């Protein structure tokens, strides 16, 4: 699906219709690119407002045809440029989060590398949030945190430890629901096997979620994220 029908298209966030083990799904996710040229084309996976408005269009399409949604998160965060702010970056992210929380169909999200700040949460307010074993998920990068707290980016390792950004830490805190284990050496060592594992994990969750009514899905999803806030506030 191209464009947000307001400004233009965003190659940092891609999406469309697909099939998963015979099941129709709406898929969306960040694209960072692999070569220098493709990374520039996809803005290193940092979406502009039109990318998040595209995500809302995709979720609305899924609702219209009662199709589950799968999102793949891999971004350092939403693009912070002046143009993005002028076109309503914060508002676009907020609307995408709101749409995810009120979605009437099953919604599964996979943190497939890096999940950074609101740019990640915008397409991760799902019924089930999964995370690859060696991925990270945080409100800010360790380097950014270190520069704010200690004015010293070299303390990124200390910041990362304090922020609890690993899959194990986030599973324990209840921020994510499932850890998808990677092949020895990491997901990139055996992409076919990793794709198989992700597909199996997502399919299993969709089978569970499809037994729930739209009202129950929304209620459980909102309670899930409220509980995260409460548990973190209570230590």
C-alpha cells in the first residue's frame, strides 16, 4: 500500500496484504535497507508522519475485511527532522497507537531487531508482542540515555544495563509476551529457519486470538498496556 493520501509515500514503513499458512493477513513493518543506497531510500527505517498514517490505513483495511494484523518493528525511532515535525509527527504516532489499541481484529507484533521509542510503539500496541532473542526494545537508545544522564556517550553500556532493554528483561517486566529464540549465532545466520520460527509463533498466537470477540480483544489489549504502566510504576 502506497501513500497516506495527504502528503506522500514513506519507504521506511511498508505494508500490504499477504498470506500466512493459508490465512489472509495485513502485514506492515519498518524497512531499514541493506546497502548504502537502499538505506538512504528507506531512511534507515525511521518513518515520517505519512508512514504512520499509512499504518492507520492498513489497520482500517484489516478491520473492514476482518483480517488479522501482523507488524514487524525494526527502527531506531521515528524520524526527528523538521519536516516531519511540521507535518505532525507526534500526532501521527498518537493516532497509530490509538488505532492499534482500538483494533477490532487480532494484532500481533514482532520486535525483529531494534525497537526504539514512539516510532516502535506506534505499530506495536498489539494483543501479543513478540521479540527475537537478541533484539532490543527501549524508549531511547543507550547512547542517547548516557548522553542525557551523564553527558557521556561512552557510558552507553551502563545505560543499557540500567534500562533493561533485552528480551529476557522485558519478558520478566511484562512488556513483551514471547521470546522467539534465534539460531546459533543470530537470526542472520539462518534466515530461513528464523522465518519459520517467527511464522510458527505468530500462527499460534493468531489461532488463540481468533477465538476472542472484537470487544474482548480490545478490552484485553487495553488492560495489557495499562498493566505494564502500573507494574513499572510499582517497581
